[in-house]
C-alpha cells in the first residue's frame, strides 16, 4: 500500500491569468497537456466550467491500462482558480486544484492534488496489481510537471508537446 496525500508543482507562464485559466478550465483540452489523460468531455449538458459541472475523463497508465472517472467542478473562478474533485468507490476522493497568481502580466500556475478520502486497501490492490500504475506519488508528480510544461508552451504561443 502506498502513501498518497498531497503534492504541488508550479511554473511561471508568460501569459495573463485569464488566458491561462481558459486553457486549464476547458477540460476538453486536458489531453493536450496531461500525459495520463486520453479524453475529457463535459457531461449532463455542461458546456464549460461552472461549480457543480461534471465531466468524464479517461486516464491511462504507463502500462496501458485505462479507466474512466467523473470529476465534479468545485471552483470555477476565471483568472484565479479551477478546482475539481474525483471520487471513485475504492480509490477515494482526490481534489485537483489550479491556482493562478498574476505576476506583472505573467502567471504563476500552481497545480496540486490533495487526498480528501484515502484509497482503500482493495483500491491499492487494483491500482498496483491490475492497473500496474507504479508509484502513484512519483507518477502524479511527473504528470503535473509535464502538464505544466505543455500548458506553458501552449499559453506562450507554442503548441502542446506531443506524447
């Protein structure tokens, strides 16, 4: 069983907070940035970020195992914060947060996760043995670093790095 509680990474983007927020909060673009997300789509008639909106994400591990989850938006504050939580029966509740801070026309982006309800023993068995997801703390940190690097490239006028 692994320990998973919280982590945070940040980067400085040469673009204003509203522009960076627009990229982050458009969850349909998440696969361009995240190495673990293969697709995202809004659910229940939602067309964009709003508190209570749900979306479906399809994740895939480095071993090629995939699963779906359905996060719920908790904070949709343009130019400042986008937060959502995903809850799965045995995999607990994880809150993902993007905070944006204006830095003289640039944006400091802080991406973090925090475990609100821990993964169960059965959940860890599934994650480690069936999905072969490796060390989740390490993989999630690498994923956040890659996500922010790709987000930075897209926001600064480049395109997201290919997988």
